[in-house]
C-alpha cells in the first residue's frame, strides 16, 4: 500500500502526516524514533483509512519548545484530526505514541471508537535505565532485525532531536494524573505486548487491565519492543479483529494455532 504525504495546519503547527486506504479512519501515533511504517500498516490500509501523523517536534519539523506535556500534545493532535474533518475515529499508538494515544482517548472519549496501544510507554518500570548506545537500542528494539523494512539509515541528528523531545515530555513512568483518569475511560482498549520486550516488559500489561474498565491485553510471541516490525502479520490479525468486533474479538472464527 502506497502512503501519500500531506500536511495539515492545527493548533499553530504545520503537521505532516502519511495517509493510505479508505473506509473507517484509524489514526496512528509513532514511537520516540519518529514515523516508521511496517507491513502491519500496509495490511491495515487495505481495509481502512490509515492516517499516520508525525508529531510536531519530530522529523523535519521545527524544534518544538512549546509543548510541555503529553496531555498538551494530545490536545494538539486532537485538533489535527478535527482539522481533517474527522469526527469519530479509532486511535493506535506504539511506545511513546501509545501514551499519546491513551491521553487522546482520555481527553476525547466521545470521538474515539477504539484504542490500540502497542508496547505502550504510558506505564513503565520505575528506575528503568535507557539504552546507552544506538547498537544497544537496536538490540532491545527488535527480536528480528532482519525484518526491518529496507530504507536509508536513520539520520543521527534527527534521531537525537526526536528522542530529546520524546524524553522531555513523556513524563514519569507512573503518571498519577493519567492513571487516575483511566478509571473513567469507557472506550474499548487493546494492549499488545511483545513477550521478548526488554524495554517495557510484558508484565506491565496487567496495569492497563486493572485500570481501564474495558481493556484486553494480548501477548505477541517472539516480539520485542517493535512488536509490529517483529510480528506484523500477528499484530494485524489481532488489531483488525479487535477493530471489527472489539469485545468479541477474542473468540476466533477459525480452528488451529494462530501465528505460533
């Protein structure tokens, strides 16, 4: 599926986004490294309209010194979706984008039909030590680096800018305001955790199940932090079924072992 580049003006920012597909809208928020689309996104775009935003402060956008919190960023991204004329949508985010998707759901529950959080960084281990080098980060991110889509190597300066902004506003590992507001969030939520994730261990998934009234947690076997890159077909199967059937998605229509 070919994603096309566009821009939208919202909340005082010029925001880049990639779009493909038709049908029900699914808004995607990227991780701390910036916009990276996987085979999972291509598969989802064959069935619905995918809008992958580049958060202000990432990529080629100017340094974002204005935004001070994830909640504030969620307000900006909500304005960006509204500027596209979209009233109702599903939201999906990975890692940094998972916390952004959760805050968007908390702030705009009347607009969100469903939320998908992939290896979300909303609730993180306390006193976690970040990777000390790009090589260590790559080793932690991927269980199957051979599955990384081909493309130019990441720009070190851009990566430094991306991660600097992400670390500045992501907030503490346990965000008490966010967690308190999760209890009132009635939107159906799917949390996907990689069984081999060493950055945000899969055990963190239980917190979402405990704090969100309508939450399903699925462990994706043989996937590290970049769950959708390591296991794109498995992610697609679960996410697509959840978006279609939500609470009933755990009941399979097929026999056999699913993506062993």
